[in-house]
């Protein structure tokens, strides 16, 4: 749920990047952070564990306009990909406004993708959210690798609802901002509905 700061006239929205370990969630956020204007972003905070890390930063996009006289500030989070950090994932999903599911396109990671998407569905439900109703975008990352699964197969398995989807190569930025803009637009549409 977005948080309204009346003194700064800002609506704060939370977007969570979700997916299996090493799929590119962190790379997405680092790329966005590095390419975002210094005056419009906060600090990049990394919470590291032994095998994974969670990133967070916020930014105020200049081009997305205002809603009822309020600017929108987006807070971007990644969740730890490793299964044994499930409690952390649940905590990070609390108050979420939009979700980006980052899928690893490598053939040997398809099972991990399916487990992670099911885990997302369960964890959202425990927080009172429905994946079918929340602003949601799928990113197929690592499309440049030779062992990438066909887009047809990826769609069939990971995007049966046909939500907005983007192919990406996160380290080079391919598809990174397209994905972010799509989820931000969906979140703003929900806000304008008063939803």
C-alpha cells in the first residue's frame, strides 16, 4: 500500500523485484541506480547475508507527473533469492504496490523460476494480496546466453496470464528501464483509480 507524505506532498510506492537466486534482481537495481540522476535518488542500501543480498533505494522520477498534486516516489527492493530466506521475502513484500518477477532464461533454471513464482504467489496471499490483481510485470533476463529457453516456452510456463513482459540483459541495461517503466505505470494507474 502506498504511503502518502502530506508534508512533502509525495506518494511513496513500493516495487519489489522477485525471482530465484542469481536471476539478475540485484543487477537490475544496480543498473537503475547507476543511471538515475543523483538529485532524484536516495542511497543504495545493501543488506548482505552469507549467500545473498537484498538491495533497496528510492527515487523520485521527474517525468511521471503528479497525482492530485502529489509527486510519486518509488522505493525499489530486491528479495533474497535463496529459499531459506523466505521470512525476509515475506517481510519485504509487506506493503508492496507492484512486483517485477525476474526470470532466469537459462534452461537449467526453469524449475527454480517455477518454484519462485509459486513462492511469490503464496507469500503475497499470506499478506492479503492476489498476484492476479496486483500490478505485475515479468522480465525474462539473460536472453543473451546460448542456453536460453525459447520465449514461447518461457511465456507458456511463467506468464500464462499474459501480463506485460520484457526480454532483458540486465548488465547491459537491455530491457531494464522498459520493465521498470511498465510496473511504475501499472502502479500509477492503480493509484489514480484510488485502488
